[in-house]
C-alpha cells in the first residue's frame, strides 16, 4: 500500500492509502480491478463472495477523482439503460440543487494526462443528454473488472466520482444524498 500524499486535499495524507497492490504476475493494480479473479487479495475475495451470494440488484461504487466537479461514470447495463439514465438525472439534480460543479466529458479528457494529443478512449463515452454522465465498459480498458462492471453481472453497477479538490463536506454530501436520490428512482422502478 502507498500513502496518498495529496497535500492540501482534505481527507488525504497520512490517514489515507492508495489501494494499490501487485498481482502474483507483477501487475500493479488497485483493489478495484481484481473482481472475478482467482488471485484477488482477501479484501476483494470477501466482497466477491458477498456479491455472488446476495446477487444485489443495485451496487453503488463510490469514488473520488481528479477535477473540480462531480461526474458519473457508470457501466451501461445489459437491460433498461433508461432506468440508469433516470437515476443519474436524479443524482445530478441533487448536485445542481446544491450549486455544486459538474465536470463535462471535455473537461475530464483535458484533465486526465493519459489522454494526450486528442486521444479519446473506447471504454468511456459521454451521454449527450446529460453533461457529467459517462457510459463505461471497464473491460475495454484492459484492467479487469472494477466493482461497477462486476456488479453488472448481477444487477446495476452505479458508479460516482466526487471531486477530490473540493471540500470533504461537499463530497460527502453528494456521495450520500445524491446517491439516495438515485436509489429512490431505482426503488420506484423495481
């Protein structure tokens, strides 16, 4: 594990670690890329067993990422993508109601240093009807299942990204209340 040395970011520093590990074959991966693998660390194996046993209809994969605004990477479900769209709209309605910023796809691409020279990856596509929503297919990324993609085998994987550059209370507000707004839509459409 490596310390998260993001000085000046509330909630980071010595009290927080990157969740990166080396696989048996020498791959550097974070814990959220070992789902469905035999060589998964015990923490992932436990969640994997739980997922296979419960087979949840909805799994929220909550993250913090770069940038100043909230954004919503979410795997495209095999069935009823419009349901996920409505859930995401409820999430962003909450973000808007609080006056918080949203990161557009163009801003996200510009912020990520791995996409130099106009390259746009195949594994993530913007939803044109809703700025800040990006449809993902993590398996096309070549890093294995993350929790959101893995959850799609059982139900809906619903991911979020809170802007680590914003105050901790803002991030926690949206991660809790924005997700609850999305869950309310999910519950109405069961």
